[in-house]
């Protein structure tokens, strides 16, 4: 059986899944066997030689499914290479990017055992039409313009760089 890399994500509105699926495609093009699944359905990491985790920052915190996933799988994640991406800023303003990186550092400090081989913050998407209560119901929020700060070229380039880090990695015990 070939080494298989898991690309998994936690998302509310679908932007993180779109990035995860793009990462999975790039890794497949690089010759890796890849399985792409949402975090909420992953029960074990045993079949995987490496893992790519994706989530978004919401109000300074990682998606709760991502926090839960990390809490459930510490020994399995510690035993194999893990790469992680986080969607954060929805605009291209440096202040937002700096804040997102600081928030991510704070969130990851809760998981000191996690040592990603690659860690990246990408821009996110803001589209109130895809949001439910309470965001979609707040008048001021409803008037905010759609924004998509995802840089697809940077995402693909990052994913290309992952292949050597994840290929042929031994499954830990």
C-alpha cells in the first residue's frame, strides 16, 4: 500500500475546504496518494503517513473542530509529519495579517507538542450571503462588501513545497 497523506479541514462557510481541495490536487499532481476529508469524519490517523490540517481563525480562535481534532489526536499527529494552513485575514492590510499570525501563535501555544513541518497563514473569504445567524442577520454586517483574500498562486506554491516533506514519511507508532 502506498503512503497516503490526509488533507483534512474544518470550515464553517466552505472557504477552507476549497483551499484544502486545492492542496490535495497539487499533492496528487506531485505523485502522492492523497485522501481529502473533513476533520469531523476522521476517526483515526493510522492509515496516513502525513497530514495536512486546514482551518480558519474566527474572532481570534481556530475553528472548534480543529481544536477538538488536535486534542483528540496528539500522539498520532506527533508521530508523523504535519503541515498546517490557516485562513485568516479577509483583506490585504498588513495589520490584519500581523494580527492573524499573532492569534495563530497564541492558539498553537495550547498544543506545545505540535511541531508542523510547514505552517502558513493565507487570506480568507468574507461573504455575508454564505453566513447564517448571527452574522447574516446583523444590519451593519449585511452591508459589508464581499472580500476574498485567498492567493491561489501562493496556496499552490506552498502545496508544491509540501510534497517532499510528506512523501515517504514513516508512519509512527
